[in-house]
C-alpha cells in the first residue's frame, strides 16, 4: 500500500506562499529575516523553523539570531493566518509531475490505488478544501483520504510513504514502514524506488 503526501508532493504549497504578487507581506517579512540571517536565504517557513530549532542556544545569545527569531515569529503568525483563510488550499496549483507520479504508482501496483496521507492545520477550511482539491484533480485515483499529523502511525511492513519532509520519512522507517521515499520532485526516481520495493515484496511472497 502506497501513501502519498499532499502538500509539496501533489499540491505546490511552497510556490503559493512564496508568490510575492499574491502575498507581498509574507515576501517582505522573509526578506527581512534573510537580511538579518543571510544563511537562511531561500528557506521556506518549515526550513527556517528547523534551523531555529537546531540553533536554539543562539536565540538567547547571538544578537542577529535573536532579531531574526523575533522576525520569524511574526512571519509564522502571518503565514498561518494566510494559509488558514478560506480558498487557500482550494486554490493551490498542481506540483509539477504530480499526475505522472500518481499514474505511475498505480501502474506499478497493477491497479491498486494509493491513499492520500496529509497533515492538517488548525483551520476549519483545511480538511474540506484539501479533500475537494484531490477529488477535482485526481478523481477516482485514490482509495482513501487520511488526515494524520503523525504519519508514522500508519507505517507497517509492506507500506510505502512518498513525502517531501524527513520529519515524516525518517519516523516512517523507524516505525517499521517498508519504504519511505523522500520526494523532491524527481518522478522517475520515486517510481524506481517504488518499483524496486514492489518487486522485492512480490519475490519474497514467492518463497514463503
């Protein structure tokens, strides 16, 4: 069974929030953070969050980091206020190659449909808009739609996760998932990994 993440794999979440024409206030705040901490230039919200977590000791001792972290907290509040508004998830573009990714995984599984496994945010609009988006763009190509923050709870032998974040792929493998594909847009590589795993599963079943 293959589980596919939505934001960053099927839907182009980062491209939307990075669009300076759509969200100039977010772009301005990002630029302010990057000006203070140039090592974060090009980082999106989650990547900056991880950086501050990994450099927590500097937040209270390094002047630039203190200032950058203060700006980041302002940015995060504005970020979640924006993505929580009605229409945000409904209006996301397809991630490049998303349809090819899904079609190939269905073909590899000889018709077995994957499932969507996506993390929710605290917004009344998130769940219905995400599900409607899948139905609009991938009608009939997913067996189920699952909201789960801790994706590793679905990890098990023979199960595959395709996700763009290590915070999901690493625990998936640690909890006994069969395969976790860290996806960064390379459709061919994802198909190759899933195909090799599928072949291995089929081969092992012949010798039981």
